[in-house]
C-alpha cells in the first residue's frame, strides 16, 4: 500500500513532541519521578519573583515617603523664613515667646479672632 505524505499538522505535532521531550529531559533532574515536582518548582519561582517584586516596591515606597517628608520639611522652612522676613526677626521671636507663654493653641485662636475676614489663610 502506498503511504500518504504526512500532513502539515502531523509534522507540527512531531516537532512539538521532539521539543517537549528535549525540554523535559533538560529540566528534570536525573532522579525525577514525575512532572508534578517540576510544576511546583515553577510555581515557587513565580511566587519568589512576585515576593521580590513586592519587596522592591515596598522599598521604593519607603524611599519616596522619606523624600516627601524631606520636601515637606524644606517647604515648611521656606514658609517660616518668608514669614519671618515679612514680620522681622525680633518681632517673630517676640510673637513666638508670647505664644509659648500663653499656650500656642489659645494664642492661635486669639489671633484668628482678630484677623480680618478677607485675610484668612487656609491652614
């Protein structure tokens, strides 16, 4: 009987089987007993990669929080310097001394009551 030439799908299937058998023999240790441990190893590696990525992201967030805190501190310092320049150094010191002696919270409340309505700043 004459044999039909192999179809395209047959050639692909044979090529896939060859690739699969080569890959499996390379991946498996010499004493492997089944495919299941290989799958578990691949899953563990994915979990480990995800864990490493998560740790890297957490470190990045921590660094960004530190940078943000530093920027806020610098901004507050600039605002304080601007206000001290506006009022003057001696008056700024005197205002702070009085606020400390009266308790800062009550000093702020008293000054806010005296502040004109159009001049209120958002704190």
